């Protein structure tokens, strides 16, 4: 039976719990995590946080898609052009490879503005096309065209 990767929208701050529950229901799930440094008034702490807030990926057959709603915290499927968003296997592999590579902070961006179209030249996301949504001092938000998802990237000071 053919299984596709779908994107689930889940309750905020429930990504890990939902992923664990889906696994216990024998549903293949992927919740990409990144390390972040959180600053409190008295200390800093490195935590693992979801790369995509409120989203997890599931690989499931079309006929079994309703099973995910048995899990508390699942809100709905993400739709793209009126149909449940399907993420291609190659895109999932690219995402997994990119996260395991841990070189995101090596990208440098210059003079980008909202609406700019870019092609990523290096790393695991090489040759991916994206549209710039927002450029901040330390972050840039891109929409990856092939995946139809928003990517928040932290920019490291290279000086």
C-alpha cells in the first residue's frame, strides 16, 4: 500500500507529545527538532524545540488518514491548493539530511527583501527554490516552493 508524507497541524507546544502518541498508534511520524538557547534572567539553557511550530509529518496511506484524529492534540491536516499537502519522499530526506548536517548557521544573506526569489546554493537544501517572506537582524523566513512550508533560519554573525 502506497504511503505518503502528510503535514499535520497540532495544538501549540504539543508537537513532541503528539509525535509520541502517533508512534504508539503505529503511525510513522517525523517531528524535526533543533537546539535553541533560551535566556532567562538568571541562566541560559539549551533546549530542543520543533523546527516547525505546531506541525508534525506523518507517513500514512490515503485510506488510513483518519486514524491520526484518534490522537489528542491533532487539529487538522495542512492543505495546499484544496488538497491535503503531500510532501515528497525526496523532500523529507532532504530535510532530515539538512538537520543532521547542522550547518544552517553557515549561510550568509545580503540585501534580501520580502518577495525576493532565491535558490539555495550550498548544503543539504542545495538547489531548493524559495521565496523570502521576512528578513530580520538574526532570522530569515522563507517559503520552500517544493514543500509549501515556511522555514525559519537563524543567521549567525560571521564576523
